[in-house]
């Protein structure tokens, strides 16, 4: 973070550039019929992610203080270099396999890459100190939900690659929508992280929880008895939420059985036409 | 360790996961891949919730993520049951088969050109049967027919 004085204007265009590069690469990577832009797409995605890492993780900032534009490099910000390396590896694993999930043609490969995304997210949870969630994500998501997905895929997958796996709806528009989403979020975040331009001597209201006294996380979320404290919180303050979640599981179970066991069959036009969809 | 920077990094990773999932949900046509992308958006939200919980030094974010896990499991159960039913109607996982659910006065989507399959179906050689086929007893024929249907 920069200790900027009044009148410092931080440029937002590098973030926009990074997200646009990323989205252009995603557009090239998405299945678009026979056209392939794999290498260019991979390069653009990697360039966008690298620029985003420089801007967010390493604190590279372009700003205008007076007439001439300047830039500043803050270096890795999390702590020791080991913490940075671990975080960057986990984040790269998560985001890279997420890109592969979206762009691979074969749905089975998509599911496998999504499992790798889940492992990365579990690692990121662990990095935050929430061990229970890291394990629960791997067990519940990768172990149960994803296997169910794979089960249905094996049941329903036709031989070879189906044509609808080789084309996308409006790949360019979708990638642009994602770029707008990510760009707006990251720009709002970076503005919230910058020092505000209030007059000197006033407390800075730029961020939500900027308290003077240090927070003792070792007694809170980083408690050595992690699961015990989480369970105590879960079954005291949030007891109703747990009851509602259990009821929801029961309702979903009954609903799934009701959906599958209904034997009424519709005559859908796509079946008789022989493979082509007409509205 | 810079807690604010940690929060910032996690929120950006969560935003990236959410955005990638959004792109996949909008662009892909396979229903199961669409559901995978929806789950990925949930993961992005979970990441930011855990980061906020750590920043504010309480467990509420993690509790909310547990609820999200439950809802995701319920969603997967019902969604996969639905996908199976839809698959039984058309024998395909293509979401475009269900475009009759679109708004009124919207033109129908028709695939203009279907891309050629990169991996065409292999043509296996066939062996010509040699010798004379022995006649089968009726019980044997019944058994073979039964096996074919099992």
C-alpha cells in the first residue's frame, strides 16, 4: 500500500488491461467450432494473469502526482517469501485449472480439471487457517459431488465428442461479460485499498476495519483448537442455520427421488428430427 | 503478515473464480459443464467469505461457507436428477434442445454449421465368418436373446 498524500490519482487502466487480456485469451480458448487459437489464447491468459499478479500481489501501482505519471513497486506484501510462494502456487493452480475447466471440449476432462480447482481452493482455505473447511471441501465436493457428476457423465455421454461440446454460445460476448465482472470487482477493490484523499491529520475512513489496536487472531480464527471453536460457534449462535440446512438436505433428497421416479415421457421434437435442434 | 493485503489477494482470486465460472455458464452448451461452472462461482464466493471471516477475526464466514456446501450438495442432487430426466427425453445433454422455454417473440436458435469432429469415429475391420454355422436349439436362442437385452 502506498502512503500517498492528497492529490495522488492512481491509474486504473492497468487493471482494465489485465482483465481484457485475460478475457481475450479466454475467448480464444473457448470451443468455437473448428477454429483453434489455443497457443495465442494460452499466452494471452498467462499475460493477463501475470499482469494481475504484479498489480495485486506485488503492489505495482501507476499513479499521477502532479503533472507527470509515475509508477511504484511495493514488492511482495504477504510476509516472508515462503508465504508468498505458497500463496502464489495455490492461486495459480486454482485459477489455471478453472480456466481449463471452462475451456476443455470433453466434459469428462472438465470435471477432472474442476477437481483440481477444488483441491486448490481447499489449499487456499488451509492457508487462511480454516482447516475444517479445507478438508470438507475436498471430501464433500471432490469426493461426493464431483463423483456424482462424473457418474451422470458416464451414463449420458455419447461416443466421441458431441457437436454441442465443440461450439459455444456467443463466446466473445460471454468472455467480455466475465471481463466486465472481474474488472469492476478488482477496480473497486483496488480503490478501497488505496489511501483516500482526505485532508491531512484526519483518520482515514477509506477501509472498513482499520482499527488502531492489533487484532488477536491467535485467540480467534487462528485458534489452535480450530474445529472445537468452529463447532461451538456452529451449534450455539448458528443453530437455526444448521437445522435449516439439514431440512434442506432432506427436501433435496425427496425432490431428487421424485424427479427421477416420475415415469411420464414427453415426445420432444429434437428426438424425432434426428439430432438437430429447432425451436 | 499483511492482513489487508491477504484479504485483497483472496478477494481477487475469488473474483477471478466467479468471473471464469460466469463465462463458462454463459458460453458452454453441455448442461453438466454449465453446472460445474455454477459450482465454480459458488467456490469464488466461498473464498471471499473465508477471507472476510479471517479479516474480521470471527467464524461467521466459515459457518456461511458450511451452509453453502450444504446448498451445493442439494443443488447437485436435484440438478443431476433433472439433467438425467432431460437426457432421457432427447438423448443429448445439449441445452439448446430446451430452447422452446425461451421468451415469446424470440427467434429460434438454429445451428448454422456443425463443426467437423476432430476425432472421427474409427472404422474397425470386420472379420468374415468362416465355416458353417451350427443350428442353435430354441432354448439356446432364447438364452442368447436374453443376454443381449441384459
